[in-house]
């Protein structure tokens, strides 16, 4: 039983890590880290959002997959990216510092990552693994470690970008990326 539980743990780590490399959630983390220049806050918000999303996947499992249409979740994620992209572009000319300790900003980061992850391939993978496994806590722990590894890379990359690039350009690129993610989600090109 322990050997099977460890196997599912490492499988979940690998699946999430590989699936999230270059995924919109990782790219959102990179953009947020570059924009807000507080990698620890961005990583915390992203990990809380991803943990919440994974808890939902593990607890609800097959029920969520069979009751909510995936297209609706993808459209909501796409709309959120479009809204965040438009907002980011609209404020890109502002030069004042962003206060990442502000709960609204933290909540915004949390919400963005949480909604982006709903219906994503890694959430669906966690659903499937939890539904098939007799060790859902190991699925959760493995998925969380996979997310931590890939998003740690994301915040480091975002922080390095921020040191070399003016904030106005970071905001503009972030806004455009969110719009692209939103359009790709709405047209069903990414999930």
C-alpha cells in the first residue's frame, strides 16, 4: 500500500510538473512576478490558488467532471484573462509602485491563478488520479509539489526579467499575454 501510494505521489509530481511547464498558469506566475517584483508574495498567492484548485479536484473528483461542462469553465477562464489583460493594458502607463501587501492585489493574483487552473489539464489529471487512486492525499501532495517546483521556476524567471526591463513594458506584455490566453481559451485552443 505504501509503495503504491509513493508511486502515485511521484506520478502526480511528474504529471503536474511536465504539464505546467510553459502552461498559461506558469506564464501568469512569471508575468505577475515580473510586474509586482515580490516573488514570494506571487508564489504564495499562486500556491494557495493551486492548492485550492487541487483540493477541489481531489475531493469532488469524477462528480465535477461529470456535472460541469468543461466548455463553460474554459469560457470563464478566457473571459477573466481578457478582463485582466484589458485592465493591465489600461493601467500600464502608471508608474506608481504596486503594493503587493494590499489584500485586493493578493486576491487578484489568487483569483487569476485559480480561475486559470479551473478545467486545466493538470486539474483534470488530478481529478482522474484521485478518482482512480486509493490514496487521494498522495495525489494532492504530489500535485502540490509539482506546482511548487514549476511555479518556483516561474517566479525566479519573472524576478530576473523585472531587473532588466522597465515596468511599463512588463505591464504591456503582461496585458497582451492575458488577452492572448483569453482568446485562446475562448476559442478552445488551450485548456
